[in-house]
């Protein structure tokens, strides 16, 4: 099977239907292991047990950024190849990514209250995640505002790509503006600064949430494809009824 | 090509200046925002002097955004956009010409009005000069980023709230560097030139990004 065969929506439905139960089960298992590891992991020497929030907060942040990257790649698929499946992937990823971004902000606020003494600070990382959430909501609002699905897909793709160009600039400017959040500690030059006893549960949780994202995304894509087919059938039935 | 560009520029300028309320209304809106703020935060002149540059910038940002709605709408409705698409000028340059005309008609008056409004907010001369300089550089950036939202709104016939939701996240860097340039002109510690040069860079960047993305949005609407 070539990867390009998947570009056919019927084949995609076929293969994703067979794949979906496995990914769903894997995500439940890996998340269960990850949470178990997280509760076995030692408490942080400064932060105590509140560091447990990290095991969901950090994966949410990563996946919020990953979902936007996926949407940007799909946007290229929409604009360059005008591919219907890319449009479906783009549309399905937006609400999931927005939810992860919102959850990242909420869990961060709950973590910030005991650690920083406040739910919210106007710090660079918090602010750029908030801007990312706003971009998600903008893309979704633009899609909702336009009825014709193919035109709304291309419009949302243009906006997504503008956002991709803009995100590094926003990131850079808010860093310049104000910084309190700790800098990147897992993926950095010279290795991770997190101890292995905390890092492995974190990576397991991240894998589990990634599988969860894949599950939700596949379900949303399948639903969207079927919804479009139903719409076509309804339109055809209505046209026939008109005579 | 230059002649076509100038022709669109002249036409749009004549339309927005001649239709009445184009340039003036934006300045009046700007004045309204500046008037409302002291009622909200209290008439403390020391406080107003401190937050004045930020208030001026928020007012200018909102005033730049509200005018954008009609930028493409009329041309889409009466079909002149189809005409412009068929002309020898690339759609990107059409968008750029319209953006430039829009800035001359609505953005430049805001810059000219700013010193008077700054006096009402008790700004000292150095701060006034800094605000005017950042507005002169920053409002074109906002207008050209706003072109993207205006193209969506015009092509898909959707209203002003959508423009604000789409454009405000994109305009955050401009706001950050404009306001930090004005504060550093008054209190330091960084010299005025450092954030101001970044602001210049952002303005040049959006001068390119805005028309290209706006043209892409117009083409997307065409299908």
C-alpha cells in the first residue's frame, strides 16, 4: 500500500476504521501506564506534589503546538494540491488543538496558583499560548462564517499559514516583553535538565496524549467525511424531490 | 504597471476622502476612545501621563481596525474587484495600492491628531515625539496586517467583528514594540532606537505579508 492510496477518502475510511480500535486501546493503555508512573514518581524537592500537574500540562502544550503544525501542513495540501482530505484533516484538527491549548492554560493556571501565588501572570510563554488559542478560535470563526465548504477551507488555510509565519514573531516579541516562566527544559542543547525519575513518566504521558490526539483526530476526520457525504445525498434527494 | 498602481491609489483616495466621514470619522472615534479612558481610570494626571502612550496606541489600533470593513466590500459588490483582477497589475499590488490609499486616508490623520490628544493625556514632549514616531511607523503595519482581515470580510461578506478577531492577534508584536519604544524614550533603560528598529522591521515585514495574504484570501473566495 502506497501512502498516496490513503489520499482517497474511501480508502482512508477503510484503513482508518481498521486502525482506530488499536490506536484507541493503545492510548488508553499508555495513558494508564503514564499516570501510574506519574504517581510513583518522586515529588519535586521544591514544588512537592504539585509537580504532578506537569504530567498533563506539558503534553497539552506540546500537542497544542503540534496540532497547529499539522494544520499548517494540511493548509499547504489545501492550497497547493486542493486535496479534500487535507481540508478534512485541517477542519478536524482545529477544535481539538484549541481544546488542548485551553486545557494547557487552565492546568497552567492551577499549577501557577500554589507555585507562583497567582492564577495568571502576563508572562511570555503564557501569553504566546493565549495568542495561539486566539489564532485557533480565529480559524474556527472564519470557517464557521463561510457556508461553502471548499471556499471556507481555502480561506482558513490562508489564515493558518499567516498564523504560522506570525507565531515565531509573537513568541520573540513577548519574550522580549516579559519573562517569568522557566525556559525550555526537556528539549534543549546539552540535554534535558529534568531528572530521569520525572522525565520518563512525562514522556510516557506525552506519548499517551499523542495517541489520544491521533484517536480523536481520526474519529473527527471520519465523522467529517461521512457528514459531507450525507450532505451530498440530502442535496441530491432534495433535487430529485423537486423533480 | 506603476500607472495602474497610481490609478488605483488615486481612485481609492478619492473614494474614501470624498464619501465624507472617511478620514474625519476615524479621528473622531480616536478622540472618543481617548475621552472615555480618564472617566474609567480617574482624572489623575500623573497616572494618565504614565499610561498615556499605551492608551493612544490602543485607540489608534482600534480606529485603524474599524475602518477596514469597507475596504474590499464595495469593490466586491459592484464588481470592480473582478475588473481589477483582470488588469495587468497582480492582485498583490492591487491590494497594496488599496492598503496604501486606506492608510493615507485613515491612518495618517490619526498620526497627525495624536499630538493634540497626547496633550490631553498630560504627556511630556519627549513622550509625544516618541508616540508620533511609533504611530507613523506602526499604523501602516496595522493597516497592512488588517488588509488580510479586510480581504476575508469583503470576499465572504462578513462583518467587522471577524476582522478584529483575526487581526488583533497578528498585531500584538507591533503594539509591544511601539509601546516599549515610547516608554524607553521617557524612562529607559533600553535606548529608544532598539525597540524602534524592531518596529521598523515589523512594519516592512507586514508591508509584504499583508498584500500577499490578502490576495490569497481574495483568490480563495473566488474558488
